C-alpha cells in the first residue's frame, strides 16, 4: 500500500509499504480522510521533541487525524465492526497500569501514540491498524471531513471544558490556528463572548470570516476583564501573557506548546487565585466532539483549506500551499 514516510529532516516521500495485519484486539481501517497538523510539520522539520527524547525516530509514518471504514478485524474482535465508519484515539495506553485503569490512558508512561510516538505507524496511508478499544463510531451525519477533524476538535473541546465557561462569560483565545479557532467555535457554542488575539492580518481576517467580530492584535487588544483565557499558540511568551490578562479568580487553559520553555510566575497564579488547566490530548473529548458535530453545534469544515492527494503532502509539509487553496489552516488528504 501507499504511505507517507518522513525519512529525515526535510525529506518526506510516498513509499510502497507492507499492508498492516490486525493483531489480537486490533482492526485494520481503510483510511478515507486524514489531516496534517503542527506536530506533523515538526516531525518534518526535525524540531519535534520526541525525536530528541527517544520517543520517536526516523523513518516516521505520521498521521493521527483520520477517519475511515473498518476493513478487517484481528483475533478476539467482534466482526460486526467491519464496514463501520470510525475515527480513533491517538493515545494508546498499555491498558494495565493505574492510569489506564482510571481512564487516563492518554498519560500512560508506556503509551504509544499513533503516528507520533513509539513507532506506531500513522494514518497518512491507505490503511492503518489500531486497537479496537481506541475506536469511536461516526454517525452518517458526521461526514468524512468532519470525521478527520474529530481529533483536533477533541483537544479544543477539552480546552473549553477546562475553561468552565458559563453563558455570557468573556473568553479570550490566544493563537487562532486550527486548535485556537476550534476552541473559539466551542466557546461560542457554550454561550461565551469570544475574542481572539491574532498574530497577523491574515489570521485575523480568517477568524472574522468565521463570524468572530472581536479579533485583535497585541497593539489594539482592549483592556477588558477576561473570565477565561485559552492559550493555544506556539509562542514561548504568551503563556505568561495569558496569566497577566485573566481576571482574578478566572481560569487559564494551556493547550499550546512552544518549541522552547515557557515561563510563568506562580506568584501571579496564587495571588490572583487563578485556576490553571493543562490539556495534553483529545482522548477524553472525542465522544463529546462527535456529538457536537452531529448536532450541528460546531461545524469545523471551514478550517480546511484544501483536500489533496497523498503525493502532494511533502510540498505542503515544506510550507507550500497548493493552487486554489482557501485561507484555512488545515489540509486534508483523501485516500
């Protein structure tokens, strides 16, 4: 089958690789749609921290935002899964440790991460193998594009959940990339007054096209009281800025990751009586995201700039945008 393989920093190719075989407890999925995100770009550039910690190594088969239909099941798996439209959790815990037993497999020390950690081959391929326990069924009303946006949506769902927004609360989202925009969509659905801090005119313009009128730059950010601040950027300075901006007694959610350490002053955290929440993964938010998409509460599809073929991905990972691509931050592959 065809699969995208990153062989070294700056080098990605479509290779012919062996088809996956479902091990006990696993399924093989025919991938229909998959996306790329900032983590995939970091693997391409060589900046991803897992490459330096030993959790990942080249050659890498990336892809963790995906949907498809179950094509085969391994020993011990109910054959009624065959043909079902699904997406799946990226975080694959060991299943035996205390964290996994308590439903926190996404922070299991021995976890694999599909397309990211531990050599588990990803979904930017014609087929992918994954444990059946990781699957989430997709209702027909959640189309293929939405299905491949469940994973990033789950991160945003959890971030907004962590912000504990009430109708009428004022929420500021720092960083209107894919996750930041999805956070804004979920926050708006929760009844909050949503503002975004953009990095440039282009990102501000796209956020406004999604119906967000209160989009600012650092130069014109108003001095309003922010009940919650969601930090979704890759800036090493904005985590401290988020703590500076939030109202005393408010909540700060950290979901963005910078390439270098971010420093906050815990005295500010304590003296302002702020609740700080960190979000690692979509895992506990996948089911809620599917429900929100199915109900029409949030529609993530305008974020997709273009849907391309697998062999177009190396150029996109290198920073080019295909002709005719829209202004959105997300690229999908149709397989």
